[in-house]
C-alpha cells in the first residue's frame, strides 16, 4: 500500500503535469493559432439588404481579433466585462427625463446627444440595457458616446429600481420581459422628436424586452429603421435547466446574478414587501390575461413574496419562485419563463431589418439556443444572425495585448449596421 506522503507526491506531480499541459495548450493556441476569425453570418439567400451589410461592413469583412493574452477565453471576456465594462470609458452625461406611468411608477431614461449649430439629428437609437444595468453602466456609456460621434441621438432606459438616486414611486421594479417601461420611453421620444426614425438596440435581457416590444404591435415597426439584439438567450424556459449546471461555470454566474438581484430587492424592501404589487396596465397590449409588464390582470392571483425562503436563495430560479412569480401572479418560475420568452413574438416581425448577435464562447447562453434566431431568419428576409467565435457575454473586447481598444467590436459593428440600414431605406424611397 502506498504511504500518504507518496500519494501526496504523486498527486502533486500529476497536478503539475496537468498545469504544464494546460499552459502549453494555451500558449500554443495564442502563438501558433489564428489571432482572429471572421464572424459567422446567416441570412436568407438573395436578401439585398443583408448582402449589402455583409459586403460593406468592415467588421464582417475583417477578422474579429480579441486581446492577445486573454481575449480567446469567453470566461475572461465575460469577467472583464463584469469588472471594468470597457477600457477608457468616456465621461458622458445625458439629460434625464422622467415619465410617470399608470401605476404611479416613475420611469426614467437618459438622453445623449451632441448638439451642433445647424445640425439636425434625424435618427435616435433607443437602448434597453442588460439585467440590473442603466445609463450609468460603463458599456452603455461607451456605446452612447460612440453613437454620438456618428451623428446619432442615444436614449437609454434606466431599468426601474436600478438607479440609487431615483426612488421608487410605485411598488414594483423592472420585470424580465416587461415592455411597459420601454414603451413609456419610446412614446415620450416620439412626442419630443416626431420626425425622427429609430434604431432599437437591446443587450442581453434588454434584447428580449426589445424584441417583445416590437412583436407586440406591428404599428411600431414603421417608426424603426432596424433593431439589434445582442447576447440574449431568447427562451428562459429552455435555458433554465442549463443555467443550474456546472458546465461552463453557469451555476457560478447564476449565483452572482442572484446576489445582485437580492441586493436590489433589499434596497427597495420598504416599497416591495409592504403590499401586493400591481402592473402598469396598457389597455391595448395584453397577453393571456396579463398586462405588458407581465402582471396578472386578476388581483386574486398576485401573492406576497415568501420572505422565509427568499433571502437564502442561491439561484435565479429560486428567487423567481419565491419572489418574481408570486408578485406577478404566475404559478411558478417556469410559468414566468414561458411568458418571458420572445421566441414566439419575434415571428410577428415580418420584414423589419433585425440583427441577432451571439458569441460562440458565451458562458451564459447555451449554443443550442442559437437555433432560435437562425430559424427566424428564414421567416424575415431582412433578418440576419451573426456569431463571432469569441467575445464572451457582452465582452467583445478587441485588439491589444493586455489592454483592449477603447471601442469594442460590437459598438463598431452596431453603428456600421445601423448606417447601412439607413442608407438602404433612403434608396428605397
């Protein structure tokens, strides 16, 4: 029988060999592998718009080259995004607008624009950020700044409850698939800029909200030139099982997101846990007995949160089981996820130019969910699905060895895409 010290020594050398092997693989990949690859693009054959975008966008013609030392790791890209957002974040400040909606909640959005004498801005980009994000989030500020330099006005929705300096005036926070707050921003912008055309951009959770918003009412399409969905998961019901797996460390990410949501709930506990919540009801938009924010129109179905279990949860599914689904009147978290999905509503968008972007190495969005936008492309001749090899979840850091370029690949691509869609639409007039 081997002595304990011998076993320990064998284990040490085995561990050392594995570490050296892993380092060899990493170094070999960096030094002898390709620095970058061109993104995969899928669209209907014969689509004039999509072919124009493929032919003229430098971001699609060239290889996407991530940072040399760490950019090929989806985990590192995602973690860097979570920690620093972007390199060299510009100091931009928008003008905040407030809109009081039907249930007493105050929706806010920030408007970024570069005012120049004699220059009339004709297009506004409307942005719906990711979960727990706002106009103060670094990647949003970077995108808004870059959009202004290209002649756009940029409006950013602040998810309800996220900004610490803006108190809740109602008794709800933002919901995953709820479109009421985005609608309030959009309607206010249409009054302020009646002659403007709009470009929709949604990041992660915000992309699901944007697609649902467009799918709810075809009348909205005529105000848009195009819309873009970045790194969303499309169907939370299908994604839920994999989000609790250790594969790609999703359970770890799940725990981190859950802790962030719990902090948000604690901050607003006086407003959220003192009575039953109610939705912002728009008479025109209802889905299966629910308003546009997902709240049941039947007050008897809405319950108080289960605080005895809520504060000890370690996953979003449990948080949604004991809080979100109850206050919105769903039977369970899975019932909530079915409603939140945008995979059916997107088929109501027949010909509006739509862009869907996911990365192959995104640790949060399972690759099998990419089939949803790829199948939708067959329904809409002006839709395209783009998948870079690298980028992680919303990272898209580009260039450099250790530090990346100030402007991310996704920001460059989004503005190229929008400008091409605008030029194409003007030629059709």
